[in-house]
């Protein structure tokens, strides 16, 4: 059974930092592109950042220079370090995994709330 479990969300003031974690189980972790998405009510889910096993990270323009995505393959963990947070970063953040060779094998976490107060 595949599970992606997010942690580390919460409430923070603008300018502050949070670190999200995603623990993966039930997949061959190194065979997956791991990513973070976010969604606010009434809007589509959007990519925040993703990272393959051996490529450079990919970031949404809105978070470049502020967020850093990393992964620890032996621990099957992915992280999102979020600095200089803005109120517009407020959203539910989702962990996502998609298989390199079969995009049909993709999975989502349950989501975690991040709220940035002004």
C-alpha cells in the first residue's frame, strides 16, 4: 500500500520559515519524481517544486529563491524548506510521487495546511 504522509505545516508570520516533510512508503522511491503542489480554495492545484533522483530541481517562479526542495533516498523522505514566506503562500500543500516510466502510477498525500499571516 502506497502512502505519502506530509508533516511540518502550520501557522507562521510573513517573513518566517517552515519545513515540510513527506514520508513515502510502498514505492521504489528512487524510481519516482517527487514534488510539492499547493492549492487554495477555488483555484487549481499548482506545482511548487519537483525533483528527480539525479536532476536539478524545478521551481515555480513564485517560489524561486525562497523555497528549496530536497530528497533523502535511503530514508524515503522529501523536504520543502520554505523561507521568506508570504501571505500568498497560504495553501494546502500536497506531496506527490510519479513514476519515471509510467505516469499512470502517481500518488498524492493527504495534504497539509500552511498559513502565513500578514
